[in-house]
C-alpha cells in the first residue's frame, strides 16, 4: 500500500512538474513577446520622431528659403526702382538745363510748347511714381498675406504635432498601464497557482477538454473501484500471508524448542557417557 501511494504521488508530482515547466515556459514566452513588442514600438516611435524632426527641419528651411527669395525679389525691385528714379532725376536735370537753354534761345511760342510738354512730363512722372508706390504697396500687402497664411499653417502643423505627441503619450501610458495590470494579475495568478497547484491543474484540465475529463473521470471511478477491490484482495492476501508466516514461525519455534531439548538430552547423555568412561578407566588403572 505504501509503495502504491508512493508511485501515485511520484506520478502526480511528475505531471505537476511538467505542467509547471510548461506554465513557466509560457510565462517566459509572454514576457519575451511583450519585451519584443515594447522594443518594436520604441524603435517605431524613435523613427517617427526622427522623421517628424526631419520634416520640420525641411519645412523650416523651405520657409527660410522662401522668405529669403521674397526679400531678394523685393530688394531687386527696390534697386531697379532706385535706378529708375536716378535716371528720372538725371532726365529732369537735363530737361531743366534744356529748358533754360531754350528759354534763352527760343521764342515764346516754343517756350510755351516746351512748357506744356514739360507739364505733361511732370504729370506723367508723378503718375509713374504713384504707380510704383501702389505696386510696391500691393507687393508688400501680398507678401504680408502670404506670410500670414504660412504662419497660420505652421501654427496649425505645430498644434497637430503637439496633439499627435500627446495622443501617442497617452496611448503609450495606457498600454503600459494595461501591461502592468496584466503583470500584477499574472503574479497573483502565479501565487495562487503555487499555493493550489493540484486544484489549478484539475481546473486547467477541465477548461481545456471537458469531454476528455469526463472520460478520465469515468476511468478513474472504475479504477478507484478496481483499486478498492484490489486493496481488499491485497488486505486478504496480506492477512493470509501474515497468518501463514505466523503459523510457520510457530512451527519453527516448536521445532527449535524440540531441537534444543533433544540437544540438551544428547549433551547430558554425552557427559554421562564420558563420566562413566573416566570412572571405568580409573578403576582399571
């Protein structure tokens, strides 16, 4: 019976050990998968952050280059306008000299004609100056509108990036919290499993395959009934063996007592024979 209990205990311990190693390997695989997933998410986030920084640097460079190009265009137009003003000034100086010369040399009619033409030229020059001022103001206004649109676009992009970063941080925090809660639950489950290994093993077997468990339960019930019968038979056999051993022991004890009595009788006879032989030998001498 003790040997049978030891065998049953050894088999159950072997099954429990295999189940425990399988659970441990599964836990290690889950931890490795979560660690790998965390590393992949970290690498993806770093690559995304580098890409966003690169795109932001490109965008800033593009804005700087565009503003520089606009400044260069405005500077060129301003230089052209200065050259045009200098040319007009030289022309006006030449015209004033010509007017003085013609006033001295020409008649009053030619002076009146020239004066009328000079007035027309002055008005034309004033109109050109006003047109240039209006054109410069329109260019400045267009540049201001474009700069305002680009500034609003950059602000919207920054807000979107900030929202995306905050959303990603919240999502990462939520995922980490879920992983931490899962880790706590896993540790609690492991403690409970270590405390109640047999019950957990049985419940695990029931969850995995209920039909197999029913068959195994039926087999166990039959086995237990058979074991009870075997135990009863073994008890009877053991009792019969004990009785047989006891009977044999009693027979051996009786035989030993008889042999001891016979040996004592034989020893006493031998001593008596030797004593008689000595007495006889002394008498013969």
